């Protein structure tokens, strides 16, 4: 069984839908969905957007990037 993705876990911890976290993070829901699904890696996203996502989800920038990398291995 595939483990729940890191971003999905953080989003669910807050009880937010994809649309809610996208709005809070200032991106379109389809953009956030690509990030959460891993279709777009966080390392390929401009740092300012990742920092805003980290703030939105309440985690340090470094933890967000490292957390996604660990889950995808």
C-alpha cells in the first residue's frame, strides 16, 4: 500500500480540501494538486512559492522540502 503523500498529510491534518489550501497558499487548485500528487516536484517550484506553502501549512521551509523528498523515495 502506498503511503499518504507528505503534502496530502499536512493538508488533511488541517482539515482542508485541495481548493482551501490552494486559496490559502495563493495558487490555483490545479497547481497545488500537481504539487501534492508529485507531478511537479517542490524543487522545481520557485522558492518564494514553496515558502508561502510552508507558512500556509505551518511547517518550516526545509522540513517541507525534505519531507516530500523522503516520501517519494
